[in-house]
C-alpha cells in the first residue's frame, strides 16, 4: 500500500485495518484504536489482531480472504450471518466480538482482498462498523413479539391478531374454543371472516387496519362506538347465528397495532361472549308477555348473572331521582349477599352505600331518562370485586340491570401484567422450556448470567450450559424429582459462554396442563458466585479473630474440648485462664480506637512469645482473652507462666509515639480439680478474674469452690432487696451541703438506707456492692430519683427549696433509656428544667466511657439537671478528661480531706484540685469535713462548700428540717480570710480538734 493510501486509511472515520499475505498487521487506523482500545504501536507487524476482537484465537474475515477460505470454512465460523460481496472475493458478516471494551460489541464487517498487478492476493483490508444498538433493537423487537405471543396465548379472553396484509398471525386457545376453529387452519390466511360470517366481509380488525371511514363501520355494524381505553380502537356488539351451540352474542373490541414509527402494522381484536346478558334481556322481555308462566321464572332464577328490575322514581322535573327494587334473581342475592325480603320495595339509595350510589346512580339515571342502554364496570373496594354492569329500559318507567362478576378476569389481567414485569425486571435468571427441554424464552438476567444472547439460547437445550462437573447420576436424579414431584432445587455448576465455570442455585418447576402432564418447565437461576466467595472467606475467618489473628471463641471451644480430653487421658492438669486488660478503655478514649487496635495486636504478639507451643491464647472480644495452659504437673508450673504473662502485659507499649501502660487481671481454674466440663471451667475462670480485679488488678486469682457459695448468698440478698423495694423498707437520708463561711445550706445529698424488719437499719455498704452489676441497681436508682423529687415537693411546701443530689451507678448510666426515663420522671413531677436535681457520677465511671458520659451530661443539662464529678482524685484523672466533661461541680474525695492536716501530699492534692476547679470555672465541694480544723484548712485554700459529719450526719427528712432551722456554722470558719493558705501540713496534726463523727458513714 502506498504512503498516500496509508494516510487515507489512517484518516478514515471508520475502523479499518490491513494485513499482508503473512497475516501480519500493516495498517491499524485511529478509528480502529478507538473501537478496540488497542494502539497501533502495540499490534503493527504482529499477527495478534484477533486478540482485539475475541478472547480465544480465531481467524478474522481478513484472514479468511487472504487464505481464500471456502464457503464451508466461513460458515463454520459465522453460520448464516455472512455473504460474498461481488466477484472480487470480498465477504461481509455480522458477529459479536466479546473482547471489545464494555463487555463486547456487535460489528458489521467487510473484508476485501488486496491484489498485485498479476491478480494474486497480497493482503486484505477489513472495515468494522459498530451495530450493537441496532442488534439490541432487533433483539428487543423479537422479545416484544414473543412476549406479545405469550400474553395473547395465555389470555383467557378470545383474541386474534392480523398483520398489515390482513393475514392472521395469532389465534389463541380461547378463540379456538369459542369459534371451534383450530389455530393452525387460520394462521397465515385471510379467512378470519369465516369465524363470524357465512360469506366474505371485513371483520372490525380489517376496518381498523384499512382506517375505514365511519360510514363503513355503520354499514357493517350499525351500533358501534370508539373505545374509551385505546386511541383509534372501536367497540361493537352483534349476534352470530352460525357459531357453535345455535349462535352467540359477542361484544368485540378492535385496536390498531403500531410500529416504532407510529405506522399501523396490524390490528388486534378481542371478543367477549355476552350471550348470557342478551338472554337475560330477552328473558326480561319474555317475562313481560308471559309473566305468569313458570318457564320465565325458572330461567330468571337459574341465570348465572345477577338481574334486577327497578321502578323509576321521578323527581319534580320529570327526571329519575331514585329507583325502587321490583324483582331480583337468586344470582343477585348470592352475588351481593342481599336477600329479597330486605331489598324489594326499598329504593336504590336506601339499599346501597354512598360510594356505590356515587359510582352508579348517574349512569342508571341517564339510561332511565334517555332510553339509551349503557354498560360500564364497577369496582367494590370493600370486597375487592369487579362487575360488568349492563342497564337498559325495557318499558317507560322501569330499568333492568344485569351484573356479571368479572373479578377473576381482572385478577388474571393484573397477574399477567405482574408476571410480565417480574419476568423482565427480576434479578434472577428465568428460562422457560417445552417438555423436551427446548428453550422457549429467557429473560435479560438469564442472558447476563450465562453470557449467551437470546438468539443463541432460544431453540437450544440447557445442555449448552453444562460444565462437566456433574455426572449422569446427578442429572438422572434431577429428572426423577421433576417427574415424581414436579420440582427440583439445588446448587449446580454451569459454564458461561466465556468458558468460566460458576455456581448457581437452580429451581426447576413443572407447569402442568389440564391433563396433569408437563406442558413447560420454568427454571429460576441465581448466580451465587459472590455467595460462594463470601462463604470461603467466612470459612477462613470463622475460627480466627480478624484483628489479632488469635483463635476466636469458636476455635477456642474446640481447642478447650481437645485439651480437656488430653488432660483426662494423660492425667495432667489444664489451667483455664481468663485475662482482662486493665486500663484499655482510657487508651481508646484518649488516643482513639486505632491506637486501641494497635495495642491489642501487640498484646497478641507478646502472648504468643510468652507461651509454649502447646498452649492456646484466644481473644473473646474487646480486651478479654482466654489462655489454656496444658500439660501442667502442678499449680506451681501454672504460677510461673501467670507471672510471666503479667510482666508481659505491664511492659510499656509505644503506640503512635505515645508510651502507654496497661495491666492485666487474670482468673484461673484448674481441670480436673475444679470442674469437668468446658462451660463450667470458663465460668469459673471468669468469676476468678473479677475477684482478681477486686484484689487491686495486675494480679491473678485461683478459683475456689467457696465462690459458688458467695454467689448463692449474693443472689439471695438481691431477691431480698427486691422484696424490700416492693415492701417500702427502703428510705432516703439526707446529708446537707453548706457554705462553711456564710452558713447557707446550698443543697443536700440523698443517701439510701434499708430499714430491715429484723436487723434494723442496714448501711448501704452491705447491699449496694452486691447489686452494682445487677439490673436491680437500675430499679433502685430510679426509685431514688423519684423519692428525691417527691421529697423536694414536700420541703418546698414547708418553705425549703434545696437542690437534691443523687448518686448514679455505672450500670444505671449505661442504660440506653437513662435520659428518656429521667425526663419522664421530671415531667411527671412537674420539675422539668427547674434546677432541682443534681446527679453525682464517680470519676471512674466517667472516664470508663467518656464519650457516652459526656453526651449524657449534656442531655441532662438540657433537662435542667446539674452534674457533679464524685470522689474526684481517686480515678485515672487527666486534664483532658476534665476539659471534655461538661460537669458543674467537683467533689473532692473524703480520703484526701481526712488526712490533709497530717499529710503534706493530701494537702497538696486538695489545694491542686481547688485550683483546678477554679481554672475550669467549676464549683468545688469537699466531702468528709469532720472537724473544725478541716473547715479552716479548706476555707484557707479557697473552698467554701463542705459536706461531712463535722457539719451534720445523714438524717431523715423530718430531722433534716429541724436541723436546718437551728444550724449555725462554727465561728472559727467565719474568721478565716478567704484564700489564706495557713501553716504547712506537718503542723496541722497537732492542731486538729476532736472529730465530731466517724469517717465516711454514707
């Protein structure tokens, strides 16, 4: 090819390439690059041009031209979709090229030989035109034709279709039945008139097709009218005497069928047998003449359709204003549920609901006034039924109305529309075959799943999809189930057109004909490739923790059962250790969950290094681990490993540039010394772990049998406490909070007491710790809030308006509905947003769930409830926490107050807390003020608010009022200058006055 010719090929807007006689690419223009996505530089001077079009190697048309391929060779590749062009050896074909971008494209290609001066073939040029959209349009049109055929064939209404040449293309089963003419004798002919008339004359579909003038309709049909449902359609009714059974009355509708361009390409006509209605009308006319004859009565009573005869009630202007029931037949009674005794003699408006009157009356009145018959449909929403209503005036002043229940037909139409929509739009693939397994129809999802086009599937059998992974016995069992039960479902491996083998869930159902024999098989296919992939992934991670890679609970159960069996067999000890990381939550809250994850990962690595190969460490979730120490000779061997684990955990961690320290609490039980089953072993280890936390954390504790006794006693105590709550044995005592300088009572703290009928007053220390982790603590907390609000009302009526503080437990705070329940209690008491209640939260509870508690405090603030941080200084305090928590008050823990006169460190801590409160603009109050000297020291440090036995002990509500009337502060307190620091702590012990009460007696 010359340079100018090459430049011309390059600039052509149509995809084109050229090969030489050795099948090497010598020209690959820009349009070809755009179509295939393959650059000319990558393919020139190679024979790989087939890769741009197909996933497997095969000759292209240009290759066939160069090779002077025979017709049989070409047909072997392109079937009937090719032809020769002229005498120069050119060939053209349409083909789907699966390797093209976007999942493949349809191309129309022409290959022409390039010849030397002597006529020999020296190469070939091939042009390619993308015809994908046209092919899709053709396939959609064929699918639409098939769908129309299925709808017409399945329609219970007699229906036939003629094309633009007046030839019958569809003649459904209902037509065969009503007309007695088989479809195979009618389709392809222009003999549709034979079904209706004794001689040639156009049926209404013919007139529609010819776009006949209105005069021609009148000539053939007399009474006709345009359809109210379809534009260009007409309706008419007539009697056809030569129909089977002595003739039939038919109501027929014909409508044009239009192509995409709007041109009429055919017509469709539907028929409805109205013989019964006509006979009813005739029966009525006969009844007027032969009313006394039994013949009329029998016909009237045995009619399938409902018939009612009405007398017209005329209004002042001579028009129908109502109708009175004269006669109803049994079918009317059965159809409506109305009996003749309750209907006859009454008017239409009296008998029927306003909705029915609104839908029907005007149509009936028009027939009564004009004498023109009318027919219409009525739906009854209450029953969901539909009726064809026909009304006519037999004589002046009377109206006859027939009702035909067409609910079944309407439901069939709706079902047909629904099924068609489901078939086309469902994500599941659907294939329909005949009894011989020949594929009749597939939906788009089936095409998408298999990779085959409709054209490639229709007429084939599902064997085209077989993967070879199932033997004959598999398919034999499938067919046996279909023949015996009419259903088979299961998983099967099939092969796509691309060659990929994939799993699918297949359900095959047999559709039976009227004789109980299979007429079709319907297969529903779900591609479960993704599910199988996920199952494989789930199977991989089912036994291991996704974060740390340690065994999870499932694998732990298996390992524990094996370890127990081995220990029993070898007569050795097995230690089951429950390890909980202390201080993990603060790491999460301060450094984020990412840092927490890094800590857990490094912990897992440390555990692996600290344990032997036959030991197991598993993560249960969060910061909880189970460790199995096998093949132990005695408890001492276990102790060494536990100490190594504690040391391993307590070594600092470097997390994102931060040095982080945590500890561990470990509970241990031994098999077979303590238990013989795995569940009990894990439960005992868990209980022992909690005991180790109570012992101060960073330690381990071996389970002993006495723990079960303690737990049983605790359960008894909880039940007794529940009874105490219901029997009103619980009361609140109140300890005042005062301004030690001015003497003003600023509030009071509500403290629970138990008036035991036998033991007397039980202090809270004996029962509150037992229910701390029990749901009972929530019920008790809500009772305290309600009782405090009630007491506030009582005091207010007595002239005291004092805010009341209540202590809220960790368990109570963690309830999802805490704020909602608090709001409901405040609203019920009429104290919403009145600043009458303060909740006290321990510092430990706050920092254990900082985000939750922060949000909770903000919500309480919106309700008018203040918040105080109780026992401040005893927890894992940090400025970050204090800055984030939106509390109003800090309560200095009594442990620092009691010894601040003798201990310089306690004095410094109290001073620091007071300064910290001022820095954050918080109110500060000291607990445990038990001596005059405590008040002096606190006032000197700038803390004016105090609470403790040196001021007043907790007391009953009645005693509180009496105390408040006579309370006066110590005179020494009023003389202390505000903020004066006073002497240093070592001298405070000598100056301390005698205590006016014990320590913390809350």
